[in-house]
C-alpha cells in the first residue's frame, strides 16, 4: 500500500494502521481483527526495520475499541494505490502513536552513534534535534542502523523511508518557521 498508510508503518501509528489482515473482518469480528493487527504489526515492523515485542504489541492492540479494530481490518481489503487510512478514534490514534514503545531496538551504542552521525551530518541534518535522533534511531534494529550508515544521499527503500518518517518528530521548531 502506498500513501499515508505505508509512511506511518514506519514508525508509530501506522504500524497499527497497516497491520490487519483483510480476512480478519470475515472470521470472528473484533477479536480476529485484533489478532490480525498484532500479527501484521509484527510483520510490518520487521519490514520497516523495527523489531517489536509481541507481548507489548498485544497489550496495546487489546486496548483498541471494537470499532477501531474492525476499521483497521476492513481497511486492508482495499489494496489499490489510492487506498486511504481509516479515520480512527482519538484513543485509537493515541494507541498507534505508542507502538514504538514496544520496540526492542538496538543496544549497540556505537552503531546508534554512527547512524546518528550519518543522519546529522547529511544535508538537512542540522535541522534535527540530536538527542531526538539518537532516541529514535535506538528503536531500530542493528541491520537497519547499518543500512543508514551505508546509505548514500539519494538512497531509497522501505527501511530508509521508515527512518525518514521516524525522524520527522526530530525536526526542530526553528527549522519549521
């Protein structure tokens, strides 16, 4: 899927937004939708370079309202390029934004530092808050951090798109005014 759904998969809310199988709405309602959300969240997280703790994801997804879980399940039935992200309740959006809290992340401080240096010294890196960059990069897998380190200025790909979206929160206020 493209657009907001795949962009959000990268970091927080979207892992939940993209995370349910279309069959969930047809085989058991909200409970099946929740299970599909967990399964797809973990899968999409790995694709995005974010290794998520299954128990943590399960606890977050369990807090979704039946309506939000069903909306998420139904939304994946539309795989067209113009597919849109469903409008979740405020509580559903908040839960989605907490998904990175479930990241196992990296404990390799040298790798995190090298990736942060690469990001902060790249074009536009000066508009990013250094502490935020370090914190966000620490949620990524070692393999994704290595990808950041090895990337060139015009690099693309799902994992690097994930990193870019992840760092949006790190843009300093002075860079946006």
